[in-house]
C-alpha cells in the first residue's frame, strides 16, 4: 500500500471537513471512540474536549490515544496516530486559545457559522489537547492512483504463502 509523503499527509490533514476519530481507554479498560473536529498545526494534532465529556475524563486518567483520520472516497487516504495526548490548556483558560478554537471550527463550517458555534458554546469549559506527531507512531497509506501498480499493494502479512501477483 503506498504511503503518503509528509507533504501529502500535511495537505490531507489541512483539508476542510475531514473528521478524526479518537480512541481512549475507559477506567474499566474498554475502548471509547468518538468522532471529533481537529486541526493540524505545528506538527501536532489539536482537539478540544468539553469538560463534561466522557472522553475528557478518560484522557485525564490515561493520556494514551489512537487517532484515525481518513476519507471515504478514493484514494482512501488514511493517517493513523498512536501516542500520548498532552493537555496544553486546562479548562478555564479557554480565552488563551480561543482563536485556535475558531480555526478548528472554520475547518468544518464557514466563518460565520464557526463564530456562531464558538459563541453558542463559549460557556462550556473545554481543554485543549495535542498529540505531537514527532513523539507518536504515525502510519499513513492510500490506494494506488492512476499509473501505480494496484497488485500486491498490501503488506506481505496479509497474503498466504504462494500468492502470485
């Protein structure tokens, strides 16, 4: 499977409307996966859980995360990240990073809608987390594009011995 170059990865992570799914660990060890908005800046993925969300409580107890950022249409680009989420700003400090919050919202709705969203949720305390890509395990891939060989694209572990391409 072809991997994304760093520039392809960064361009994909900057595209509007692409959701991220974050997996966290509950106290009982079970997984919790939540689709959320994010932004890629300064070689990190930033996201903002509300104080009352279950996944924020999970992160406070255990910062291990798995992030899945992908798309439905071809070429099925995928960015998978496993690492530690770092709390950059605790709740109550929202004003310190409100512009970044606006930028996150503007990736998903127009500027007017983003401002309305910020104002409509301004009284809901949030934290700001990030996962530094340089400190995480990052895996990328996509389906072959025109001109690339489409046979034998999966890792060898997916094929039974003797498979011919």
